[in-house]
C-alpha cells in the first residue's frame, strides 16, 4: 500500500507509463525464504519467482544464482501477471540490468513485450538501481549494498499518443529509433 501511495501521482500525470515497480534482488540461497515471505502479499496462489517458457507462458523460474523479481507494482490490477516475474531471465532485460547495476545509473531496455500486456504493444523498461547504505558502529559510510531496481514499464504507442496528442495529423508518420542500434 505504501508503494501505491508514492506512485499514484506519477501514474496519473504520465499516460505512457504502464506500471511502476520495485524489483528485489534475490540470491538463489535466499529464494525460498523470499517466496515464503512474499506469499500472502498478493491474493491468490503462493508467491513464486517466475519466468517465461518457450511458449511465452509464465512458469516457475529455473534455478539461477540471482533473480531480479517484480515484487511491488502499481497499478496492481492491470499488472498482476508481472508479480513474481524474474526480469533477469530475459536477455534483453538482463543486458539493461547489468548495465544499470555496474554503472549505478538508470538504463533502458531495448524494445520488449511487457509480461503483463495482453495486447503485445511494444514497450521498454527503465531501470534505476536501488542501494542500501551500510554504516558501521563508528559512523563512517561503507559501500552501498545493491538491493534491486525501481522500474518504469513504458508502452511506446501510449507514450507517443500522449506526447503528440492533438497534433497527430493523418499522413504524418512518427518513427522512433533505438540509438543503441537494438
């Protein structure tokens, strides 16, 4: 509920944002405890870390060293399918995750289909790494501990429509290019 509270204003002002999420970094050794702790936070089945199978269906995620798991997302109703999804399981998402994590700066994915999007609109994720600052007893700062990502899921057609609004004229074509060449 706190996550919803802090994100509602952003969502109301930005029509192209399909959802805002907090995605926890989970090591495999902590997976069972994490799933157990998160169970009950969303109605329905017990919480499971998931991935997409070869047919594009959500299934329990394979064993990996690390997961980046959609844990909180708003609005929940239209994004419920994304809860538990390991965004690190997808190569396009993983590339942006690694870039953001190693640089400490936000990064965007190449074009993807959003897990929660029933209409398969082209989208991107903008990932901002989150850290927990650690302090020892004497007070000086230690290195920050990576704990996950704050993520914006953007639907490209909705963003273009929102940006162009009433200026969209028949016969004018908008073309977006990925400057990274993806």
